[in-house]
C-alpha cells in the first residue's frame, strides 16, 4: 500500500524595494510602511537593515495555493500602504542604479551590531531575496534532505535570477545579488553534516567562541533552521511577479517531498561535493537559465533548460498529491520568456534607460494581484 506524503507546510518571505515614483531611486519609508502594516499584518512584516527595504512573511501555509493567496495579499497591502506615503514598490534582487552609500540604515540595535562587525560589507548589502521554509517535523530527516537538496540549489537559483544591474551598471551577471552577499561570512552553499548533533555542535561552537551571538547568523543558501522545524531555502533573488515566486516555491516543496519519498523507500539521492555544486551555482549566477550547467551523474555539460525539465520529471510523481501542478507548470513560461533578469535586460536594450527598467519592475510587482 502506498503511503501518503505528509503535509510539507510552507512559509515564504519576500523583500520589497520601496521606490520614489519621481526619481525611481530607492527611498526610506521612515518605518511608516512597516508601522502601518503591523496594525494589519502583525508579525508578518518587518523592517530590514536598509530603510528602503520591507520584508514580509506568510503565515504557515498547508499548500502552495494557500501560500499564493498570502503572497498576493501581502503584496497588495504593502502597495496600498506605500501609496499613502506617495511611494511605489518593486521586486528585484538589486535596484538597477541606487547606490548603497545613499541609503540609511534602520535604527535598530541588531543592525547596528551587524554594521559594527562587518562594516562596508554590511552597509553595501543592499540586496533583496526570497526565502522559502518547508516544514519537516523530524530534524534528522530534515538534515538528510538538506544535504541532498543542495544539489538542486543552482537549478532553483537559475530560475529566480533577477539582479543584472548594480549601481547603474550592467554587471554581466544574471544575479549580481549573490556576488554582493558573498562578502558576508557564513554564506554560500551549506556544509555537509552527518547528524543533527554534529550540526548543533557547530552552532554551539560558534556561539561559545563569540563568532556569532545567534544561530540565525548562519546565512547559507539552504539551512536547517536553528529554531523552527523547517529547512529554509535562501538562494533565490526576489522575483518580479507572484507567479514566478509561487512557481519556484512549488518546485522547492516538490523537491523536498520527492527526496523525502525516496528516503522513506530507503533510496537516497546522491550527495555531490560542494566544490562541484559551486561550479553550477556560478553558472546560474552568470547565465541564469541560458548556457549550460554540469550533469555530475553524466559528467558532462547539459543545457540548463534541459536540466530544469529533467528536474520537473524527477518530481512529477509527487506534484499531484501536493496539488501544485498548475503552479509548477508556470516554469515553462519562465523557460520560454526568460527570468526577471532577462526581462530587465530586454527593457534596457530597448530603451537604454535604467529608469524605464525601474518602471518595469514596479509594474510587474502588481501583476496578477
């Protein structure tokens, strides 16, 4: 008898750009948006290190459909509150031309401590991401799934690439956000751990030796969350549209569900060296879904789009039980029309004007709400 999959709950966090409609530059909202949102959304909204950033998070969702409703609601509310301050909202991994030197830091002891320790690495960290938590009650299983899911991080990342510009320059990368974040310690692909005890010992050692004061300062692309029974995917750029965010969230959930199913059948996915996976992560940052990544099983280059289609085949047998087939199928739109980075670059190619790119980012943000 086939065992039914558990409910892989979801929590999605998005980081929004608050933009001046006249200059198209990032602008501080002086906490007014966050303060206004807290009345409606409680703990679902918070300020970030830079005052031009607002972070939102869904409640715990039992399905992709539920997460989609929440993301639509959160985007709509932040747009509404921003409008009352004569501001607009956008979604991208970096702002096309804003300079971090001009952006004030939020007056909060936590952020002052980070800036004091990391200096310009922190001040220049003017980036925007999308994080997805997948609930796993058993932490030992969660750690195994984290170890195995690391292989798929470049594939997910490639689909989310949405930061081709930095401080007014075309960087040559589809995601420059990840290059900015690399300046922080304890970032990048996650280390391999063979047990939760070994992982906890690592966290305890860092706290005990004053490397960190809080285990949440492990900022890997994927982590077993130190406080919640989730594995948290942190590699993605902030997406242009709700449909893109939810497509990627659905793929993440399906990967976890498929790996869980394999583990329950005493079949585990191969674990590859981080040194190899880093090669694919670089290619994803540089080229997005264009060009090639490496198929380590075949030990050869394969078109990235083909590898993503193979990923869809890999998870196909869990998708209907998760109820996410329509959302996952949106990946074909991304493969056909390009990622956020491709679309931003096309606008710039046609107009030669980064302000028009900002207009595109802000108009896409409300698409489908």
